[in-house]
């Protein structure tokens, strides 16, 4: 739900040679299911494409493909697959709602759920209703739904995560960590709960604890570059550039085009003293970092170190609009004539 938090990754090059003739139909589905259960979503996607190429209307294949694409943040592809399933397919209402939310249609989801009796809600229906309200910035009303949902499904990992996310939005980081841990007790491989625990830990300066959450995220979700990007950032904060380089290379292997990957590489280059290369990354019109506060600050810092004071002043002032408490930006500005 956050900017720059896209999980849409490029297909792994090592898998592009897998063809429909290489595996039987059952093998493709079986391999896809195994990959899905291990959170190797790109691998699962390739096997499913092979399967659906031979049998495009197969319900089992389309259902699993929809779930894979939802995990990859592709609401359009998921919606197309879901349209091929029967109307009574298990939890199809919630699956369709998730596809709509990913497409930025949260209001449509709210309208849909107004027509459904809450006594009929599954735990995933509650999750989608709450997520839709979060997407519309209606946090207080969403929390009332969280309380109602947890009364019925007290150990549901996704609902516990949403409760923690609400606490984080309200600035209650310690409460957010408690909910993240409860969510992980119910479901060890809950990416959102791991991410929540890490973010909340960083807000209360528990860096080592945040690192542990991200390490679990990197282990359990090998297709996702976000945990390794954050691990690279933590390593840089500790001035451990060798470890940061290893994580950075992993992030680039997973998704070199992701704006966060570009940002963390620019930050690494700055710390290594290669400001010209870092500057080139940040000035690229296709970087996707134009409105990302940390990248704007880094661009100002690099300009300051290169002696480009007019640019530095502009970038640093703009960065303060994102973070008025950035003392480093204020100190650099005070040194510019």
C-alpha cells in the first residue's frame, strides 16, 4: 500500500527456457504449487503459464495463477484468471476484491461489501474490507472492523497484521511490534507481518531487531527484493560496506529496475566516494525516484559534496518538506552561502 513498495518482479532468466513440452500437465501444476508454497512466485508463474498455454480454461491452473499474480501485485492478470472461475469458487469474492484493490479500485470493493451480510464474511472478506478502507485512508473506521473481525477470527495472521499496521500508522510502534509477532506466531511466513515488525523496530531504533525481521523475510521470500534492499541499508548504516555490497548485488539480480534498488545503489556509490555515478542514477528521468524523500535528500547531499551549491540548496530544501527534522540537511544548508 506504500509508494515504491511494488513487488512486481521480472521473470527469472534461468526459467525462461521452461516449455510446455518439457513437463507433463500434472508436473506443471505440481511444480507450480510447490513453488507457490515456498513463496517462489516467479517460478510458479512460469510453470502455470506453460500449463495454461495447453489448457487455458483449467480451473485449478487459473485459480493458482490468480493467487500467484496477486502475490506479485498484478491485479489485472489476477482479475483475468479469476474471470474464468465459477462464481462459487472458494473465497472468490475476496480474491476479486484483492485484485480490485491492487488496481486502485478500493472504493469499488467497499461498494461490493455493502451488499454482503457480515455474518457471511470469511476472514479474507474482512481482510479485504479493512484493506480497502486503509487504501482510502479511512483508518479509524477500518479499526472498528478489525476489532469485529478479530472477535470472530482471533488468531488470523492477516487480521493481526492489519491491527499492527493501524498501530504503526497511529505512531504506536511498540504495539505494532506486538501485533506483528502475534501474526507471525500464527503464520511464520507472513511477509507483511515481517515487514511491519521491521519498520516498527526501526522507528524505536531497534536496528538489530529490524535486521532479524528482514533476514527472515529474505529467507522466506527469495523472489522479493525489498528485504535485501533494507538489509543493505542497515549494513550501510553500520558502515559495513562489504555486507551492503552483497545485499545490493542480490537486489539487482532480483529487480535492478525497481526504484528502491536504484536508490540503494546510489547510496552505496555515494558512501564509496563515486558521486558522479550516484548522481547519474538519481538524475535519470526513468529512475522513479522524483518524489521519494530520501532520494531527494541524497541528491542534495551529493550535489553539496560535488560543490554544486545551487542544486544542493534546491534539493536539500525540498527534502526538508518530506522530513523537517533532517538535521544533516539543515547543517549542509547552513554552510551554503
